[in-house]
């Protein structure tokens, strides 16, 4: 992936994580979806993103 695309993807993930925390803190979402988003995001950043960066 191009560096610009990775930067946009990174900013998108940051927005998703911040919205997730805000929605959870205002009790709009329950703990289940909150943890699922965090776990899927961590897996994506740890395993998928480095593979995308190599391409």
C-alpha cells in the first residue's frame, strides 16, 4: 500500500476507536460490542496492517 493510503487507514482506525470509547462511556453501547471493536482493531493493527505495509 502507498504511504498516503496507510495514513488515511490509520486516521480512520483512530476515529473508530475514539467513537467506540465515547459511545461506551455514554452507555450507548454495551461492553460486548466495545470489547469486540477493540479486539478486532488490535488484531488488525498487529497482524493485518504489517502485511499490507509490505505490499
